[in-house]
C-alpha cells in the first residue's frame, strides 16, 4: 500500500509527503518518544489502544523507539465500543508483541451514572465519562510502572478541539500531534500498518454509532485541507472556497471549531497578578 492509496477520490487537496519526508517524520517522532521517556527518567510508556489509526501508528512508532518490552497497552472497552474495533486493538498489541491488558470500563462509568443519574442520559456528558475514565487508568498504570502516557491525537483534532478536555489529551506527549489526519494515514502505510487499519472509519466511540466525520460535519480530507490552506496557510476564505471546492459554511465551521476550542489548548486561566 502506498501513501497515495490513503486519499479518497474526492479529496479537495492532498498533503502527500514524499518517501523521504515520511522517513524523516518517522525518525523525528521515534527520537522524540525516546528523548521524552529519557528526560522523564521513566522506564517506558503506556498507551491506550482503540483499534483506530492514530493509536495504532503511535504504538508502531513507540515500539520502534523504545522496544516492545517498554510499551504497555491498555484496551478499555465500554458498551459504546464496536467489538471489531476492540478486536483490532488487541490485534495491534499482539502484532507488535507488547504487553497489554483489557480493562472493562463500563462498571467504572456506571458508578458515575449512579452517583448523578440526572446526567446519565446526556449523551455528550456520558461519553466524556468514558474518555476521562480511560485517562485515569492510563495514569494509574503509568504511575505504578514508572512510565509516561503517550497521547494519540493528531494535528486536525488538536486544532479543532476534537478531544475531551482532561480526557484523551490528558497525556505526557503527543508523538503524532503535528501530522494532519491525511498524513497520519500516509505515515501508517509507510511503516507497515495493515491496510484495513489505515483505511478504517475514524470514531472516538463516545456512543454507539458515533463517527468523527459525522460529528465534525465534514470529512477529514476537507478538514485537513481547510486547516492547512486557510487556518495554518495564507489563503483567504474566498480563495479557499475557490481552490478547494468547499463551501463558505464549511470554512466557517472549521474556523469556528478552532476559535471555540482555544481553552482546550491552554492551561486553566487565572486572574492577572495585582500590583499591590
């Protein structure tokens, strides 16, 4: 499978990296992981495995950086998770030969729902409980084993705030955090991730049937293109619409996500210091 194969036929813009660039990213990220673990005085890393492409690629690169003995995977299913995705997560761990544990988080989440039942039917609130529970377990294991927690978020998610605050971004570092989703797929194909995982439909699985693109309101290919050319890049809104063939509403949607999620990318604010 080549990096070209990861593009959908109607992708408005490709962010294709050459083989040399992909190899440079591979080396840069693996060195980053190794240096981060060493700087922390840690004995390795913990990673939550979802079966999705982001956690799969991060796990592949972490094994390259640290060795399979230094990576501990956690598979943490709930009733919202697709059984095939959880099987993929275990399959990734077995493929890489890393230690992993399967921890059913539904009983843990149910204690929250029972404690505050009036919020239990709030789909977003309940979905975030699952994500934050996984973060607590990641750190519980990491603290016990003197490891760091590897994040699996990509650039598109970080810029649009498509993550749970103090949940899936409650991590020590984000090895693939500078890659757009399209580039995540390219690098995954480059390092040998199986094709079915590379092309899998992205889902945070906060509730049954949830998909990232359905919740975001546009495809990752369109999201990447708008972020790269308009938010990160030099094109105006009108030029972005003309160049990509997207709508003004889609551009506004992406800009709104970026601007509305600034608080997720910042430390909690405090009042300015008083000069007294």
